[in-house]
C-alpha cells in the first residue's frame, strides 16, 4: 500500500521504517526537503539528523508535505500536536480529500514546564483529533496509537507478549476497519484494539497522556503501556 | 482507627461498610442528619435511600459534617467532586487540621452532557486534589482510589486476582505511608500502588476519568480497572 507520513521526527521515522519493512511504499513529508537532508545536528530529543537515518532507509522517499500527502492512500500525522494543523494545512486539503488520515499526535503543551499538560483549547471538551476532522471534513480521521512510545506502536510484542491496549476513535467505520488491518500487520491483536466510537473519543485517548507522562517519570526505565483488567 | 467519611452516597456507604467490617470506628458526615434519615426516595443513580442502608450498618454513626470531621483520625472525602469543597468547608478547617484527608472524588462536569468531562478550572494544569490541599494547607491531602468503581476500592480482589492499579499523590510522605497501610487492609498489594509524587499528581489520576467514562460506555458490563504492562 502507498503510505504517507507527515513528520520527519523519531516517531515518523519509526513508523516509516516499520511500514517499509512490511513491504509498503512509504513517503515522508517535510517542509523543505533540501534543508531537512542538510541538517547535521541532533534534534531536541537527541536523535541523530534525518539524513543519518535515511541512509539506512533510502527506500523511504522524502518529499514536500503536499507531494507526500498526494502520494499515499493512507496518510499518517506524525507531527508534534502543536504543529499538526499547520503541517496538514501545508499538505493541503485537496491532497487529503477522501483519504484515511491516521492521527497519532498529542496536543502536548510544554510551555508550562514539565511534565507537559495538554493544550487547553484541544483538551477535555475538545481534542486534536476533532480539530483535524473539523478542519478536513472530507478526510476520514482515525485517532490511534497516540497512547504509547513509538517503538511499541510498530512492535507491541516488545512487552507483555503484545497483550496491551490501543484505542481507536473515528467517524468512519470502514476507515477504522482498514486501520485495524494495518495495526494487525504491526502485531496488534484485535481484542486489544478498543473502539471508543466517533472522533470525540480522541478526547479520552489524548487525555491518557496526562497519566502517561507522570508514569514515565516515576516508573523504572523502559517501555510500558496499559491493559484492562476485568 | 477512627475514620470519618464525608458524603452519604453510594461511594461513602461502600467505604463505610468495608471499614466498619474491618473493625474501624466509622462515622459518616452529612449536611442535615434528620433530613438524610427521612429520605424515602432512591437517589439520582437509583440507589435506595440512606436509611435503608443504615439499618444494615447501624454501627456506622451519622452526624453533621463538622462533628464527623472532628471525630476521625483520618477523614475521607467521598462527596461528588463539584460539591467537595463546599462540603469540606462546612466540615471546617479546624476539624481537619493536621489530619490525613483521603480525597477519592473527581471533578466531573455533567453540565455538558454525557459522557462527563472534567470541570475546566480543576483539570489539566490544576486538580481537585490540589484545590483541596490549597484550601486546607494544614491538612495532609492524599489523592487515591479515584480511578475505579467503589466496589473495587474496598475489594480489589474482585477482578484479576487483585492485580491492578491504584495511584497515590500527596505532599506528605508519612501520610501516604499511613494511607498505604489502610489500602493494604482492603487487599491492595503494595506493588500495585503507584506513587505519582506530590499532590500535583492528582492532575494525572483525575484525568484518568476521561478514558474511564468512555470505556465504561463501550466495554461489556462489569467492573474494570487498568494495569501496567512493561
């Protein structure tokens, strides 16, 4: 399948590498291709420059936001939550029209110190997922994978035998079914994929970040996720 | 131990019954004792009137908020989140001074329809737990047990062999240690009690309600809680 990833950071790279390894045609979108490839410094999180990663994954194409969005049958938003809307607007509504947009971003607000809170106007009674769906009404937004470290998104078997939670929220049932198929390629078991209903469910899954960032601070080092006990 | 419960609802009753069965001296506080005992209708959630429950648990005393708060060595806030501050102010700062206040309430906002959201000024960058601690600076507030159905609070063994999560947050380490001892009487295992740090951790544990109420709507009927997979 042709899959576009909007965002060149660690999360976008992790998804791109895994999807390419699974045999998909993957393109990553960025604001400025030559500038991105010319970067030589580590990013804010200490990850090596994009070009270093790209040497190992040259089968993943890099192009502008609009060209990348135009290429994919499915588009994945892997841009920081606070920049997602700008990036998607640059990608262009016409390039996203009718497509499934998997939104894995979170509206984290680092402006008030650590741990981050959520951007006030995109939390509690609203969400980034809803804002994206409202901004691109002809795109089928599915919120998923946003409640964990990116290494777990593409390889849930890393912990607990893969038996832990991933939520979905979106208005289009067919789109969610397609996304579930893709998630199963990563190793997600259907019984661990919880459908929260329409895109308002993004309010709930994005809010998980508030407890996630606290636990990230107090738990012993290593990937973790939640499971439901009943 | 002498334990006061502020709030006569289903949650307060469940805690009172369990604590009395464990051998504690328990008193429940209410606004108006004779009015509470005279109620004959079910409450908004369909629970029988307080007097019906009280017949089976007459060893639990019922008294005014101030008298109840004055009695206990530990006080438990089991009033709805939106009414907690009013009730605790009626109980009186002098009656709560120096004491451990276990806050199990959540600032749920039902005014915008179902599922509830959180009261805006008590969420994300602030919390009910913090507001209570700020209002009663000489009381040692410990936020805990607020992320589950009340039946699980007092009997975690009901599901998953008792192997699921309960968070604590509070500024006083000694108070948290005392609360952990009480939680262990209910059957909580120490390894499942996650200390989120100071009372700002209440922002995180209260936010769990946003995903909890969604899951309550989509999961098969029955009690549930979360566990950490790592």
